C-alpha cells in the first residue's frame, strides 16, 4: 500500500472509531465496548488472513479488498479530509471456467470493484491473487505481461471504440503490442477472431460509427479476446442494448466461454441476465458484499433482506404465479456518507438497535454461501 493510501485508511479508521465511541453514536446503546471489540476482531482477522496461502482452486482470489477515493484534502494536500469507500472489505474467489455475477443498485461499487481487481485502479487495501500470485502491488510493467490474461469489456460500446480507426486496426493493435502471433499472421488471426465473434469479414475496413450497438459490442468483445485472456470482466456489456440484441450478445459470451475456457466476472443490475449466465452471484450494497454464493443457493435460499428485496423485483414469466414484491423504503444513502453499523439498516425491514451500531460479520451459512446480516432469513 502506498503512503497516501495508508494514511487514507488510517485517518478514516480513526475518525470512525472516534465517532462511534465518543458517546453520540451510542447514546441509546449500552455496549460501546462491543463496537471496539468487534473492530479489534475484524482487524485481527484481516491480519490473520494475510498469512494464509492462496486458494489453489481459485483463478482469482480477493481478500478484504478496499478502494477508497479521496474527495477532499487539506490545503497542502497532505491529509484526506473525506473519503468515499467505493469498495469496502470485499472478499471472494472465482474458479477457472466459472462466471461470477455481481449485482447491486447503481453506485454500489460494481465497476470500481471490477476495475480494481484488474488493477486499473490501485487498491487502497486488501489482497488480489491471480493464478496463486499476489498481484496487489504489481507495478505497471509487471501488469503489462498480465494484461494478456485479464481483460475488460466496457458498458458503453459507443464510447469505448476509437472513432478514427478501422475495425481491422482496432483488433490488430493489441495482437501487435503483445506479440500474440508473428506480424505476417496478424490479418488471418484477426479475421478468424472476427468470425468467432459473429463479425463479417468485410467489416475489417469499416469504422465504428458504421455499426449498430450490438455489432459494436461484438467488436469490443473481439478486442478483449484478441490477446487470448483467461479472465474477462464484463461490465454491464448488454445494458446499452435492445432486449433482442442482449440475448445474442449473452449467447455469444456463453459460446466463447466454452470454446476458450474463459472465466468471467459479469457485472449487471439486470437480475434475469445474471441468473441466466452466472454460476455464482455476489450481491453488493454501498461498497460491501452483503451476500455471496452459488446461483441456486442465492435464488432459492437468500439470507440477506436486501437480496430478498432485490430478487422479489424480478418479473415472473408465469402469469398464474403470485409474486410478493418487497418495496424498500427510502433512497439509497450516499456512499460518501454511509450509515453507521450495518449500511443497509436505514432501509431494512428487519433492522433492530444493534444494526444501527455494529456492522454484521460476513459469515458462511452453508458451504460457499456467505451473508453479512445480524438477523438473516434462515
Ligand atoms: N474516480 C472516482 N473518483 C471519485 N469517486 C468515484 C470514482 N469512481 C467511482 N466513484 C464513486 O464510487 C461509487 C461507486 O461507483 P461505481 O461506478 O463503481 O458504481 P456502480 O455500481 O458501477 O454503478 P452503476 O450501476 O451506475 O454503473 C460511486 O459513488 C461513484 O460516484
Ligand atoms: Mg458501473
């Protein structure tokens, strides 16, 4: 962790502890010491987890990952005055060939997490292991070698392609930069890739503005796959597209996953899409992972009240089946000033006094099924 980030985390932690133990926060709560104990236990767990060897089964393993953005600094830019915890103590693993779906409301930190695991943002704290190697503090030069293994497909196919380059140039460039095939074979390699991604060969000479959204997203997918990656973060790859085109792109991603044995992190706020494509699901709320597990477990036995409310909003195709939609009251709080204790307590139908003061532990309920709630649905 660099000096600025370290200071950032320490200042935020001190301010939090002071705010919670100075009496104000615990005015109606007789156990301020429990908060201290809980904070201490959490710090001890983070330190203990640092010593664990990487999970041999995981392609990507993330431990206690934080990404904080500094919003305001002192006049001489030495000390951060306020920080936004876009990703706050997130841990999970993804095995080779799996798809992890990440869901949550807008602003909950999905994109920041996707970019941080690829080291497009430097993490503020925590560890990232890729193929058993700790890449948390890799320098840009070391990351360049890994860029062929980790790629991203962005949300907006309109702004993520350079307007003045032809499709051929866009797809050839990463192949050249990373020396994937000899110079003389680049054109054949790109043509073959275009065919796999459902792009006609005469598109090679055309410019991005000549294509529809779905075709552009195919070009973005082909560009990400040009370097033969193992792991791809798909950040809302279909949310800017028509429903009929969405299905084509999702099916293309599934086909390519089988052909190339890809591992995906699939970020979306469309639960039906996530349900279709994912093996595991992570539910995020204000920067924290509130529930994580296998798709079947999460859909059939959700534990967290936020997951239950979120899933109750998925439209049911059977008109005879009754749905019980749970409406959450209130707006999503600002991530720059999240509620103390459990971040969800201001909107939670089950919230009790303890939820206002102490953040719940992230516990494993069944094998591989984690949830952070004081009063989960059993
Ligand atoms: N570079 C940045 N500087 C400061 N704050 C940022 C930065 N990038 C993201 N944020 C903040 O971090 C929080 C999480 O943003 P993020 O884009 O990760 O959310 P998201 O879940 O992907 O949202 P959406 O579903 O709308 O794409 C937001 O409050 C956002 O304003
Ligand atoms: Mg996003």
